[in-house]
C-alpha cells in the first residue's frame, strides 16, 4: 500500500483516536502528524501488508501514550469553560459530550474504546494494547456501560 | 445510544502536507544532532587543553600528574556516558504493543535517571579532586598570597558549581524523571488490573 493511500484512508481514523485521547483539536492534529511521520519513515521496512491497520493503530496509540512527556499542554477537559466554549461551539453537543467522557477515562481505556468505536476487531485491539482478548472484551463492555450511564444523566 | 455514529461525527482537521511535516521533523533531528556534536567538540577540546597544559607546566610531582589524569577521566567518562544516553532516547520502537511500549519507556527513563545522577556525581567528584591535586605544584612555586588567591577563586568556582548549579539541575531532572516514571507506571498498572 502506498503512503499516499494510507494517508488518505487512515488520517481521519488516526485523528479521531488522538481526539479521543486528548480531546483537543490542535493537540490531536499534532499527535496524528507525528504518527504519520513515523509511518512515512517506517513504511519501507514494513512487510506485513495484511496487518497494516493494526500496525498504524499501534504507532498512533503509542504516540498518544507518549504525550505524558509533554506536560506543558493543558488537557482539554481542564481548560476554563469559557475558552472551551469558544473553540467548540460548532460541534454537536452530544459529540462533544462523548469525546469529553472518553477523555476523562483512564489512558488505556481511552485507547481501547477509541479503537472499538473505530470498528477495529476486538482481537486486533487486544494485540495493539497487549491484553488478552477476553480481558479486552470485558474492558470494552465495562467502558460502554460507564459511557451509557453518563449519557443517561446527560439526557435527563 | 449509538456511540459509533456520534464518534464518527467528530469534525476532522484537514490533512497537512506530510512532506513539509517530515521536513520539519528531519530539521529538528539535525539540530539535535548538531548540539550533540558541539558538546563532543567542547569536551574533546577541554581534554586537549588539559593534556597541553599538563605538558607545558612540566609537572614533576606525582600528585599533579594524578590530578590531571583524574580530570581527564572525568571529561572522558562524561563524554562516553552522554553519548550512550542520547541514543537510548531514540531507541523506542513505536510498532510494539502499548504494554511493551510502556515498559520500554519506563526502562529508558529509569536508565536515564540513573545515568544522570551517578554520572554527574562521578564527574564532579573526579573534577574537583583532580583540580585540587593538579594545583598543588603550581601553588608551591607562587607567592603565598597568589597561591591562596588561586585556590580561593578555584574553590569558589567549584563550590558554586557543586553546591548551587549541580543540585538545582539534578533536582529538576530527577523530579522530571520521577514524575514521568510514576505516571507511566500508573498507566501500566491500568493494563494489569484484575478484571
């Protein structure tokens, strides 16, 4: 698969996963860019074409985890409400709420649910994260349950 | 609630020109490499000057020779440690699973913290001892006032570096590494939680 094709197919997926992790458009764009720089550099060495998605999501999720080194960035959820309002006024409130809820989960849960919502198979998610498939399934179920509860209180 | 439908409604930022992004990343790498080369040049020059000074002064005393040797060992060991520390920062493999990646980051940061603390202490201990020994012979050839002034100024400079600059730098770096390791271990713990 050529880089251009990968970039076209996976940019939005990688961007959304990064958004789920940091809930900040600029920051997510930075991480997505870093991910594609790595893909650009590593692609000539990559041979297993069938697992390209897993490979890309691994790089993206590891880049997300590495954000812990960038301590000067303020997580979106910790921004003063007024600023948050100005930046996100054109995004549907339920979408904003979903991404806010996800960004409040623990780091690995954020990645697991983002990959699940991106339609990545649970066996693949388990490989990306490094968990057993059965554990991954349980985790996804519990995260979804928590999100559903949050949405229940949001709607009422 | 259809989370997938909501998830996909997130507006996506336009794709940047990746060639420009790669060019920027490469430029940053080059700048970093240049800094590394500069530090090597400065330390190598210091080594050359120390050897040259040792020859010019024609030290006959064994303590002075030991002093010069200790200073040289300090520079060389710092240089070797620094050159070993930098590549491990780039050795992370982004293609492994999150769990393995976290373990790799923790190991790298622990190694960096250890090298930083141990090497800085060794460097300062060797340098100050070496300098003190090295100056004994010139001291005996000077007038007592000049000798005391030389030792006092040197001691003052060393004390400033040893008791002010070193603790500040080390404390800051240690806090940075400790924070990072704690956070990484916490994330790692999330994957090991009992289900």
